């Protein structure tokens, strides 16, 4: 019984170290320009609007927004006018990529302005 516990702990530790190295490698591959990792955000839909409704990102660091499958119709047409983002995301794989180039609080919305939220660039 004790041996099993020790073995289990050993496996968990190994996994932990493995994941650590894996993520380290992953991030260094992304950081070609030393600007940092891609900021990945997934938006869904709740009460006829985007959820979460406020996005916080860092300036000068690439952002990748995924609209999950709960987002339908014109809500898939995603815009952040102040940041020059206008993109129709056909599927979950069709992500919205951009790099915020200025600080501030901006509005994101579907192309018709029915659904909307706030993106804070710091
Ligand atoms: Cu709309």
C-alpha cells in the first residue's frame, strides 16, 4: 500500500516536471520578438451578449480571441473599431488575432452593435 502511494507521488512529480518543461518550451517558441506570449481569450454567449463581457489585455502583446460554438449569427462578426479589428469568425478555429497598439478602454461589439462589451488595454 505504501509503495503504491510513493509511486503515485513519484508519477505526479514527474508529470509536474514534464508539464513545466513543456510549457517553458511552448512559450519560448512563441516569444520570437520577446514581446511575450499570445494572450488567449475565449468568449461565449450568455443572455444575448458576449461572456465574459470585459476583457483585460496588455498593450503590444498579441491577442487571440476565440468565439466558442455558443456564439451564433451576427455575433460571430466581431469588431473593435478603435483598434481596427473587424473579423468574421466562421468557426471556433477561425480566431481573431490582433496586437493592441494603444492603452485605454475600448468597446468591442458584433458588427451590428447588438452584443457588446469592454476591452481594457493596459
Ligand atoms: Cu449583431
